[in-house]
């Protein structure tokens, strides 16, 4: 089992809007691709910066799932996020393997 983790630091003034949009639009769109088995949103507590930081985690079964997602869906979904919050966020992505 694996996790596709997207860590996002969003401008504090937009954090509430961003979280609502993620829960009601973006995450459902990501899950509709059929490549993930579930998700979690976590607020990162130990970051002292100008924004609010969140970890959005999507679980998946095999590497082929993330490869297909990144090839066929990620560019469009990431572009939607970028156009909505352009210049107001920073993001980085990591792949995690659950070992226990």
C-alpha cells in the first residue's frame, strides 16, 4: 500500500476557502479518477510561516495507479488548482510506502 502525499502551504487569508474547495471539488475529482482508495487531510502543526500548511494524502494499491494518475489526470487537476490559487500557495509532492 502506498500514499501520494501533497503538502500545500496556502496564504492564511485563503486557507478556509482552500480547505472547503479541496473537500467539495478537488479531492472528489481526484478520487473519481479511480486510481485511489481513499484520502486524508492533515493540518501541519509545526510550521511557522505566513500560511497554513496541510498534508493531503491519497492511498493507492500499486505503483501503476499513481503512474496512470500522473499521466492521465494530474496535469489537468493541478492546473485547476494553480489557476484558482496562483501565487498564493506552495506545494510539493512525495510518494510514501506503508511498511507497517
